[in-house]
């Protein structure tokens, strides 16, 4: 099936009051393992190609993998650039056939974020491609421990940003961070409520690894429609590899990794679809 856009799958999520998972991908095996699970739950998927994969030279390989996978399933699949670093990188991905790009200007000055996001949107929307922007930089493991209350989006900036840039999704920092949390995450739900009251485009929660189910489901209830998961999925796959390394059989190892990755994806899909609500 032809790839879907982010806008399309977020509309589905908004209609069902659920969130669509974005799983970061780095190889063939992980997306291959995730699709059958998503099919079981009729869950649209966003596959994110991140900066690590791009630095490793995998942009075009992963593009091809996602196109091939999408051909073999009837599920809506989105090919998305995660944390796009520049207008040029976003354009390269769009020209390569991505159906969604994120431009992350959250680390720079606000006006620059607006100016570049606008250019990305202009290029993208002329081609039917979706755009995600970010406000309130979401940190990494080193600097982003959630209980530090860092990375909190400024609600006034959200108001201004969405009045000036027509993005299809907006990632906001509400105490979430990439990587595994050192202390229990402390999401600022009041801030999320205030953002949602502005009638924004669908909101995105990065750093989905390690956020407990009750917090995830509360965030979805308050308007989060896309949740990114990378670390836990990679770790699950690598655990499978580790457990089976004694076999000295690369396909047996991939299979063991795929089983673990599929199990992790199933947990997240059930959580994001609020199937076993707390
Ligand atoms: P985690 O690695 O914490 O799951 O975060 C993934 C992410 O937000 C990618 O953009």
C-alpha cells in the first residue's frame, strides 16, 4: 500500500482518542518484527529515521526498507524524519520519498525556529508531506532527567508558534526526555492541558521509553496523539541478540531480537490504544 502521511494517521488517532506509535528504526529486522504486531491491533505505524541512522549512512537503505514493508501490508505506514537538523536535511528526505518530516528548531532562537519551520512547511505542503515541529527542547539522558523540571515548553510560545506556522504536529517538552529515565518521570500535565486548550495541531510526546502506563494514558487523554519510542525498542532487540549470541547463527540471533522487539512493540501499542486502561 502507498505510504500514509503523518497528518492522515494523526487524524485517525484523534478520531479514536488514541496515540500512534513512532518507532525509530535502524535496521530491517525491527520494522519487520513490529508490523505483524501492529496488524494484529490494526494500528497505524510511524517509522522514524533519526539522526544516528542518518549519520551512519542509512537514510536511503531505511527508506527502501519502509517502502518495501508498506508494499506488503494494508496498514497505514508513515516514513518520518525524526529530529530533522536543518531545512536542507528535511528537503533531502522529502525528495527521497519521506511522507513526513520533523524539523527540530527547539534548541535555537524562537524566531529562527519559526522561520525555518515555515520554510519546511512550505516545501512539504506543496508536495502533500506532513511536518512536525518542536517547542521546549526535549533533552537527552545526560541533561534531560525529567525530575529536574527542565525542557518545559512555554505555553505563550506555543500560542505564538501555532498562530504563525501551520504544522501538522507539534512536539512539546513537558518534563519528558530521551533515553531511560534516571528517576521517575514527572510529566507536567497542567502544562499539557494549557497547550491543548489553545487548540493546537496534534501534540507529540518524545522520549516514550520508560514512561509508566498511567502517565502515558493520562497524556493521551489530555491530547497527545503521537508517542516516540526508540531506546526501549532497541534495548529489547539487543537483549534478544545477547541471549542468543552463543548460537553463533546470525539469523537465529535476529529472530531472537525480533521476538523481543515485537513483545515490546505489543506492550506499547496496547498502551497507546488504551486497551488495558488503568
Ligand atoms: P526514547 O529513546 O526515550 O524512547 O525517545 C525516542 C524519541 O523521542 C525519538 O525522537
